[in-house]
């Protein structure tokens, strides 16, 4: 087996790549980065000294950054589900939405999580408040955008939805998507029902106590 993925099941960005792999039933070996697998940790740091994950290994090639990994998979290991459209202009919209979910949904969640991990109550409160303000603005924009189709970039599941699924999953835990955003709530539910993401969620279920803001009793 030539493909291997270094990551952690509870990591949103690991899940983003797992969705792409599961969508096309692409064979790969998962190398979990945790204290129980020190050999994976050492190899991961050797391959990517910046210590960010996931990292995809394809033979002698190491591929980093989730969006690049998913595009690489389409080029080197294509499947029936095309996650980036062939039309360049349409592909730009998919890439934009991919960046939107990473930068304007997942980044605020990570800010709130980082504040909670400090153990400082003031930093926890301030980080959460800022994240909730930013997420509320992102939710409002997405509510208007999603009037156009079933998935983030229209009728077809794409790279943008791979980014959206874990982003909105953890964002809703951080700042609940209210009834004021019915289209966004329905979109999140569709993502959770997608077999590729449902599998990633189930695989991460044992790690929910790690969520420092407190994982809700749902999803």
C-alpha cells in the first residue's frame, strides 16, 4: 500500500482529508499521532518539521496542507467522486469556499479551543466571545449563500464540503447554530448524514472528552 496518512481522528483537518479518501474508497494506511504510537510521531516530525498534520505519504512523496492533499489525491489517485471541478472558473468558487470554511469557521473555533487550553478563565472567556462573534458573522453569510444548492458550491459534493463538514461540526459545539439559520442547520445535517463524514465522526467519537469547551450530548 503506497498511501499513508498521519493524523488524529479527532482533528478537524485530519477529518477533512479522511472525507476525501472515504468518498472514493481510496486504500490507505492511517498512522495515528498519539502517545500510543511514538514511532508515528517520530516519523511525522522527520517528514514535516513544522509539526502540522495531517501529512499524506505517497511512496517517496510527502504532501502537506489539507486542500493541497485533496487536490493531489484527485490528480494522483482519482476516483468516481471528483472533488474539484474541471472547469477553472467553477473550481475557483470551490477553492474560495474551501478557504472560507478553513479561515472563517474553523479558525475561530481553534481560537476558542486555544483559549480554553490555557487554563486561564479570563482567556477562555475572551477567546470564546471573540470566536462566537466571528462565527455569527460567518453563519449569517453562509445562510444567504446556501440558498443556491444542496452543497457548498452547488449541486455537487466537493472539496468545499470536505472543509465544511468538520468546520461546522465543531463550530456548532462552540457557538450553536441557531434557528435563525435554517438553511445552515439543514446543510450541517446533510453533511453529518454523508457516509464519508459519518464514518469520520464515528471514528472520532471515543475522543470527545478531549474537547476543552465540553462536547455536547448530541451528534
